[in-house]
């Protein structure tokens, strides 16, 4: 996972004034990772750009999106070669 946006000026990627993190990933078929949420109360939006991806038990095909909240981690598995974007954002103002 390549971090491309965060609320910390010292982190890699673009710095923003919001408690949010964006990651871009290119996974080969069979690659699995566990994503750990960075902040309590945040949700995660997964946008699958290419390929087939399983997030926990939900299968996402090309251009599918999926929202997750009220958890601390998610399991991500590439069912095919895939490219996807993770957007962790606050769920409340």
C-alpha cells in the first residue's frame, strides 16, 4: 500500500487538514494484507480500479466501491491482479 495523502506534514504524499489517509495499491493475484485503521471513528471506502478484490468477505469487481466502518481492521485479498484505492475518512463531523 502506497500512502498518497495524510493529515501529517511529515508523512509521504500530500498533506491535508483532515483526519484522513488515502492509499493506492497494485496487488498481484493472491496478495493479501490486513489494513489497520489509523484513527478511531473513521470509516474506509474502497474503490477497485481494476481486477477482482475481496475485502473481508465482499467481492469487488472493476469499478466497484465498498464502505466499511465500526471496525479496526479489514482483510484485503487480490483475487486477480488488481489496482485499488483506500480512503480512510472521519465518519462524523
